[in-house]
C-alpha cells in the first residue's frame, strides 16, 4: 500500500512538473513591437498614409504585440536629418544622402519603396474662364519658364509644342493647336524650397534634357539656390519664383493662382488642375500616369543600377530621365526609405513594416508598383534592416 501511495505521489510530481514545463513553453519569447516612426519625403506621403493605416494594429510575425507605425511628411532633407539625429527610426527620401547615417551607429541601408511620376500642374483658363486642358510641354520650355526666358502662356514655343503653326506671312500670329485658347497671360512659377528630393530630381531631369542651361547635373534640393557655384540649381536668376514649403503647398498655390505652374508629386495633383503632357526622348507627349511610369522603369539598366546599393545616383537618375522609351513618362521617380542595419528591436520592427509595405501596399494611392525585378532588389535591401549584430 505504501508503495502504491509513493508511486501515485511520484506520478503527481511528474505530472505537475510536465504541466509546468508545458506552461513555461507556452510563454512567448517574442519581443514587443516597437512603434515605427518615419519622417521625410512628402512625395511618398499618400503611400505612407494608406500603408500605415493598414499596418497599424495588424498581427506581425515574430512579435508579441500588434504593429504600430506613423509617418510625418516633411521633405527628404528633413527626414534624413531626423534619422541622423535619432528622432525618426527611418527616413523617407527621393534623393538618398550618404552623408546622413543612423544615430545608433549602424550602417545605413536604402530600400526602394514605390514609384510615381512628377507632374507639372498648371492653372490656365480661357477668356470664358474654363480650364485649358491637355497643354503639352518639353524640357526646354520648362527650363525657360523657370529661368524667366518664357513669361507668357501664349509664347511661340508653347504654341508650337501644342500644334500651332505660324499664319502665312506672319511671324507673330498662330493658327491651330491650342493657339485660340492660350492667353496672353503672365506665367507665375512655383517651386519647392525645403530640401526637397522632388526638386533634386526635377533639376537632374532638366540638366539631362537641356544643353548649356546651367542646371546642376547632380541635382539640388533647393531650386532657388542657397550657396555658391555648383550648389545652385542653375546659374540664372530665379528671384521671381514663388517659394513653397512642400508638395501640398505648391499644389495649393497653383490652385489659387490663375496663370500658375509648378511641379508636384502626381498622386498629389487634384483633378481640377491642368496636368501637362511631357515630351519624352522618343518624341511622344505623355501624361504622368501610373502606366506610363511603369513603362519607364522597364529598362534593365535601372535594375542593374539599383542592385549595387539600392538607389539611383544622380548620374543613374539622369540616365533614366533621358532613356528612349516609347510612351514612357520621362520624369518618373523612385522614392526610398533609409534605415539602419544594426540589430535592435526598433530596427527589426522597421524591417517588418517595410517588408509589409513592399508586399501589401504596392500600387495603391496613385503610385506605381515596383516592377518584379526592382521588388526583388527592394526585398533584398529590406532584409538587411536590423540584421547586423
């Protein structure tokens, strides 16, 4: 009988021990998700707004708590500075800056995130007050507008680009095209002046597609200057440009100003403004659509350039902006995030969010999906975030 009681007691001890082991094993060892804080490029603001909304409170593999993310749209320069200072866990940027490094001492890694065209939006009306739609422009005209060489909407260069021809025996009167609609109205020019990656890409585009116009081939995040020599975006006088702090402010300026024109991220362009068709190297006038941007990125040269470090250098961007692609929109921009490779729960949380953005948020909010080859490169780059001990 004693033996039976002892055996039973031993069995109870073993059972309790096993139950304790099972309970211990069931306790999660996964870290809590660290809320991801992004700052930077307003170019990707709409993309981030949608993706942050989808990601927040979602279940994230490898973490014991729900996902949480935020993004402050400012400018590429501001985002890179915040990342460098440690007030942002990643930076959004359209023009990655290698001089800005993670505050945690890790190595920086750049990840292509999404794609969109840069549009030239305008507000020009007929004498009856109706918006003139479908204005065609080219790099030379845009350069001359920003340099102050073209100051009227009915300038001969704009009329000719839009199909007008000189009347017989006249050097000043035109017929056909938009000549009957283009008014003798001052062009009012807007630009970003806030350390904008969009501006840097516009400057690179103008340098790549015009000759001897003074545009800085390496790009400049400040269209209206701010230094000496090559730090200026161009060598001409830009004092008459209306300076705005972000893409939304530029769009608002154009919307409120008859005769205005400015560049803006295409997803920010409202339907009640004119959006110019841009002449590409192939000779086509192309609207800034998602499909036309996708065609522009089909070049294998883009994938080859991205595979080295995850982003296009100014020289590589210039090659994209001057590539001969039928029906492709010339000024197509890739926007990126910069994060840290140092292993930490914060950086692993950033990696989880960026991987989510690459898999669940592509093609939304008016942006173009990364082509398959570029998406593969982006995922390879994203895997490096928080992966180095």
